[in-house]
C-alpha cells in the first residue's frame, strides 16, 4: 500500500498543495487524505468526488480493491451528521406515529440511514424516488 499512498501524495501535490498526508486503514478499506493548505468545507465537498474517482482509477489499474476516500475528515463528519439526522427522524416518527421523509441523498448516505434505523425495533425504512431525488422514508412497523 505504500506505493499507492505515494501515488496519491504525488497526485495531490501536483494539484498545487504542499501539506499532504495520506493514511490507509486497510481493515475498513479507507484512505484518509489530509491537506493542510486551508481548504474550506465547500472546496473539500467539491474536490472529494473527483479525488475519489481518480484514486479508484489508480486502485483498478493496480488491481487492488476499491477504498473509500475521505478528504480532511469531510466524509467522517458527513457520516456523523447523517446518523444524527436519522436518529432525530426516528424520534419524530415514534413520537408523531407518522412517516418522516428525509431530504434527497446519494446511495451511500441512504445506506447509512437504513443501517442506523435497522437497529430500531419500532421502525423501518424505504427508499423512494429516482435519480438525485431519491430519499429515505422512515415509518413505524405495522
């Protein structure tokens, strides 16, 4: 994996960033890329999908399994917020006894909601909609 981390460091440095650190968590197949050049959350959110795409191309070329890429802990923080949103929606569904519809999310984020609610004995989830409008509905079990 050292060869891959070096390729990622070189890639990010070629983008003009000087403070780059790459950490690989092989057990969970995650790669953390940390850029210390003062990026805003908006810039990170914009860059992350492109960086993840290029890293996946590198991994495929090397015939390695795909890894999830996190840039400056952006994904980790987003996962925490999604889980928090799911828990709040679950409380609302239990209290009001009505369905709670969450905003549109990508497939990864919807999966996080499904996993979070799966442990709740009174609730179930369902994905509805298509494309960028696909979202999760949390509802009570019959």
